[in-house]
């Protein structure tokens, strides 16, 4: 039964009972006996009141029915993955609260579904790329093993062959580690703490970077700059950005500084063209077409940085790149996370 019909029946029955009881109680109080004439008047009054009660209950039922239909339509939209935000200005406080909670729930579910779809797509791409990247070294290793078993490889060439095989095994090991880091970077809800970024970069980041006499490491961070972040995530972001810069900087400098509440990672290395601005954050995307694995890498570093940044309510983006300087920017998401994380995920 629909709510409108249900309310009309309930109000009509209630009105009938109340009017009848009121009439009987009135005559009982005044002490008059209820004869056939009085009974007729009571019945007439009840019959007269019933249409009024029915009409009132109809309009009340219609109004409430529209309110409940509004809620039902919103739930249907959520079920069909239409996560729209709707404002409600009803005179009924509870309806407004229900709508407010549905907006919040809709936003959360929408963000979660987009996030899951993106992660599913990333994992699919990961498996495809992993299969492609693993195939070559495994083929090489199998080939060498068969040649060793068949006695084709001469004794004097065996050391170089074994070195090549070790390089392929090392490649597989590095690829596995990077893939595990990428999968781990998708996890959110980690504990955050207040961190002095200058001290972190000085004592825990620059100290483990490879020494290179042609590259100067510059820490221009504000010594009092505090960031609220998961410490392990922040170290991974800094290391990925700086190690990536080292790969593409033959000589010059690599600098970390703060500017207008942004953390900038600047280097004098290769220029990143405008058409690659967003693609560089996609898993397994590499600008370099070089077959040198140390130079091209696996293309997972910046995608790891992107995931870790979003998990801590930050955005990492390419701030600037030209022939002289390339700068990546780590910036706090200013809006409340449930109002914008969906857009952040869609954008990246």
C-alpha cells in the first residue's frame, strides 16, 4: 500500500473514532440519555466530519507521499550510480536531515566506486605491463639455461653469460619490488604525524641519495616548515621524485624548497614536454625510449607518488618544465576531502 492511501485510511478511521467518542463523551458528561434522536445527530455529525477528515488526510498524505517519493528517487539514483548532490528545503526537519545524510553517503559511495574502478584499471594495466616486462628476461634466462645444458656455451664465455643472467635476475627483482610499492601505495587511512620537512630531507633523504660530483643537492626548505603526513609515505614521495630527477640530470642541481605553502622539487635535467604533463603519472608510462633500463626505469615511480599524495590529501603535479628547469609541486588539497576527492581521482 502506498503511503498516501495508507495515511488517508488511518486518518479517516482515527477521525471517525475520535468524533464518535467525543460525541458520546459529551452526552455522557452532560448527563443526557442517548436516545434515537441523539444517536441520529451523532451519526449525522460523524458523517459530516468524515469528508473533511478525508480531505485533510488526502492533502497531508499527498504532501508526505511527495517527500517520500523524493527520498525513493534519490535512492534509485544512487543504486544506478547517479551520485548527484541535491539541496532540500522542507518544513520537516527529519526529511532535510535524511537528504543531508544521503548527500554525504552518495558522495562517499561515488568516491569509493571511482576509486575502486581506477585501482582495478591500474591493477589490470599492471598485470599486462608486468607480463610484458617479465617475458623478455625470462626468455633470455631460459635461452642461456638451455645453451648451458646443451654444452653450447664455451668455458671462457661462461663468466660474461653468468653476469648477464645475474643482471636479468636483478631486473626481475627490482620490477617485483616496484610493483609491490605501487600496490602498497593504493592503501589509504594511514597514521599521520607532524614532520619538520627540512630535517627529514637533510638527515634522512639527502644522506641516502647516490653521490654524484656533477649534481649539487640543495635544501632550501624553511627550517620551521611543518607538514602533517604519513612519514613513510613522505619519504617515498621525496625519494621517488629525487631519484627520478637524478636519472634525468647529467649535471647541474637538484633542489627542494617551499613556496606559498607548496613543496617544490626542482632540477636542471631534461625537459618534459607539455603533452606528457598528465601521462607521466600513469603506471608504466616512460618518456624515455631508451632501452637502457637504468635510464628509462619501469614507469611506476610517479604513479606511486600520485597515490601516496592523494592518500595524504595532497596533489603532486608537474609545476613547470622547460630547457632550463623542471619542477614538481606537492600541494595540500584545500577543500574538505569528501567534497573533492572524487574530482581528484577522476582528474588523475
